[in-house]
């Protein structure tokens, strides 16, 4: 398990200051690059705000909060992570509001049933979904969003006894593709979107190596994600997608891959 503990008294700026300044600048530049993306029927968590769904108050920029969340998540993992777990695209119940791939708001807020906030970062991060939005369900208003697939992916890491800071979660298309007229839906990214997303994924892996990281074990959430990564020349082990009854098979496949390939 992680040696990191949650320190509610530590500010974001204090936390960031504990890292190498050059690494912080590099990660910030990467997140700033993400924030510049714009696409049809796509929400960019780090560059766009939907006032119908998100907290909008003086001094609170939801997109900026998600930028900070992602920076806080990436800094202790780039150059260290031994396992990269990659899914297809950001989902509306997960990274859309948390700003972190395959991670939901309740994990950040320490309101998740099994995943603790300290497993994500040593500081408590903020939600961005609005407790006052009438488009959210009651439990979502109260506690933020929860995502079943995120829960399975994180649980598999912890159940295997892997330090969560030795893993890095990502999406091939690192933005949220949604259906027309309904921002609280998910859709499959197009081939063109996958190609655009691959540029960010490739750069993330480059940053990992530049920061001294070894080649990580690449695991894909679903065979489709593995096939997409293979199309771009990156070999990954395709695990059973947790959806539609596949949770136990995902956990089993994750454990077997770690036992076989992670020394």
C-alpha cells in the first residue's frame, strides 16, 4: 500500500512546491496543452466549463480546478509508475468532473466506499459538479459522481497490493465525447478523435521516460482499447472490460498480468 497519507492541512501550492520545479513546469505545460483542445460533441474537462452542470462562483474556475487535480495526480507518478492502465475515453461520471482519468469525484472527496482520497493524491482535491444542478441525481448532488468502471480499476490495483502511486491511469482519447444534446452521456470516440488523442498519450509516455521512468507494463481496459493502441504501434495487454458483468474477469486478468510481467 502507499506510504502517502492524506494531509488536509497542506495546500495545493505547498504540495506542488515539494516537487522538482522543472518537473512541475513540464507537467503544467502538458496540462495547458490538453486545455487547448476543442471538438464537436466533446467536452474538454481542462478547457471548458458548463454552468448548467458545474460549480460557478466567484473565484472558482471549474476547468482550472480540474487542471490542478490532474497536475496533482501526475506529478508523483510520472517517472515512477510501473503500470499504465489505459481506457478508451473520459466518461461523464469519472474524469469529466474529476479531471483525472478513470477516477470519480467521490474518490477525491474521500466519500467512496472503497477507494480513499490518499490513494489518488496526498491532498484533498475538489469536485467541480454542482450540488445545485437539477440535472444531477440526488446522490450526485450530495456526494459527487461515482463511476462503476473506475471503482473496479482502482480496486484491482489495491486488491493486488500495488502501491497506487506505482500506477498511472489514462485515456487514449483524453476528453469526454458525448451524444448530441446530452452532456451526461458517453459515446465512442471516432477514429479521427482517437488519432488526435494518441498524440497526447504518446507525449505522456515521453514525459514518463524523460523523468527517468522505465518502460511500464501497459494494460488496456477492454480489448478494443488494446487494439486501438496497437494501431498506433503501442503494445498493451487487453483486459476484460469491467462493464456488463466483466468486473471479476477484469480483476483476474489484472492480477495475472501483474504476476506474469511485473517483476
